[in-house]
C-alpha cells in the first residue's frame, strides 16, 4: 500500500469542516467583521468608557450652570408673634401673618474662574471621548487576536488529521510487508507507536480548540454552550513599508490615546488659568420680584421688588489661589511628560510593528520551503522503505519532520495575521485589518 504525501492544501480545509467534528449542531458562521462589530457593543471596557463620556458630559453641564442665569420661584406663609422687652418686662406682641411669593434671579455677569472651569469641563468631555475610542481599539484588538488564535487552533486539526492518516498508512504498509516476509515485527511496532502519538496529539487539540472557543465566546458575550463556527480570514501577504517621519506624525493623529493625552495637556493649561483667575474680581447681578400679603388668599397683595449688582474682590484667601496655581502647574508638567513618553512609545510601536510584519511575511516563505522539503524527504524515505534499503525508522522520522513543517507553516501564517492586526492597531484603526482580507 503506497504512502500519500500531504501538502499545505490540507490547511485550506474550511473551518466549517473542522468545527463539525466538535459540535453536533450546525452553527451560524461568525466572521471577523461581525466579531469586531459585536465587541464594540458588548465589551465591558467599551461600555464603561461610554459611561465615562456620559459622566464627563454631566460634569460639563454642572460647570455650565455656574455661568448661566439662575431663576427660582419661592412662596412662604408665616405666622409670628414678636416679644418686646420694656424696662426689663417682656410683653408678647400681637400674632401676625405674612405671605410672600417671589421670583428670584441671579447672574454672574463676569466670573473668569467659573468660565475657565466650564472650559476645562468641556475639554474633559473630549478627553473622555478619546479614552472611549482608545478602549474600543483595545477591545477590537483583543477580539481580533482571539479570533485568529481560535482560527489557528481549528486549522491545526487538519494538520493533525493528516498526521494520523499518514501514521495509519504506514501501519498498513508495515503490516502488509510483514505478512509478505519483507519487514519485521519491530517495523509494525514502530508504526503502531507512531499512530498512537499522532492520535494523542489530535485528541489534545480538541481541548485546545474548545478552550479558545470558550475564550472567544466570553469576549463576545455568547452562550458558552452555543456552537461556534468561524469564517476563514486569510490576510494579504504584503510586505509592510517603512514609515517616514511624516507618516508617524499622521499616525499620531489617528491614535485616540495620543489625542486624549494631547487634550489632557490642553485641559491642564486651562486649569492653570482657572487658578490664576481666582485673584480676579467677579461681578454678579441679582433681582427679586413678588407679592406680599397677610395670607396667601388675600385679595389685597402688594408688589415688591429689588435689583442690585455685587462686586466681589478677593483680598486674602488664606493663600489658597497660590497653592491651586502651583498644583495646576505641576499637573500640567506631568501631562506634558506623559504625552512625550506616549509619543516615544507610539513611535517605537509603529517601527516595531512594521519590522515584525515584514519579518513574519518572509517567515511564511521559509516555512513553505521547509514544508516542501519535508514532503520530498518523506517521499525519498518511502522509496527506500519500499525497496527494502532501510527500515521504517526513516519514514517515521520523515513523517515527524513533515508534521513539524506543516505545523510551522500554520503557526507562521497565524503570527503574520497577528502582526498585521497589530500594525492596524498602532496606526490607530484596528478595523483596517478587514481591508486586508485576501
């Protein structure tokens, strides 16, 4: 019985075929695009980031209330009895009723501190929004990595199935040759051992696939018992080009974490101004208009009103404004240091991602060459065994070499996919990997 030489085509078996051996139900296909879209809707960190934006908007609304007019309506019914003291003798007065209904209003016509606080709060909304976008990119990258990992694990089933098939063919051949008196019993024993090892590796892979499937379901908030089938996603094999300095700066503008750090610096500068404005005078207007009578249902109510302006000039605040300014300046310097460090980090990430993608691209070609050599080695070992020149140890060694080569190729493709995903992330748009589908 001749041995069949496997090829990389075994790796091209669809995920549906591999997954059907694990799940009895016919699942709906989950594509990378749908997985990324789902992650943005249900990921916990993304949802928390969205709530952070809502909270920042509410804080900005609170700060804005300080620069808008405040108007309220009040009504009060009182009954009093005044006590007078004459020559040391207390005498109770006649009880009296009073009802007041007033419309009160106030407006800070000029309050630099409150205006600056409002500007700072609005900048805080932008910071929270950029933080939210950064959380989205991180979540998408995590889901993408897990997706490719599960896809790699499922593809490896085809590799291990091919190993089992080769080991079974070798056992059949050794058995037939023993019956013909050409081979010895040890050849059959070696073949059985090879088959047992291949079957064990195949069974272990079921657990690996099950684990990565559970992890992907957890990220996408799917039922742990639901069947899961992935759509295949082959990334274009394109050598990544080096970034120029201009392209790096353009990538900064796409990174939400850099935008958040930049806006945090701007906000800290506003906070410095806010602390400085604490020393400036504030001008406020106030007024009241209403009616008064003895009782709320009296018909003879009389109108009353007042209007006025207040100037508040800080003279001595216990040195609070100076301390606030020093604190704001320190925070500004801290934000500037963080921004500079982040720029260096992003620059390093971009250059490393570009280099890694190029290296992974070249490693695929090397792995393909190794697989071709493994196939040729197995063919030659089979010929020698068929001709009786050698026992089946060379065939077993060649099968192991080919199995390792097939596994290396599967891993090289997986690592290349991850490198392209990371390149999309460091450029500021993880979804860009979707445009790289072969």
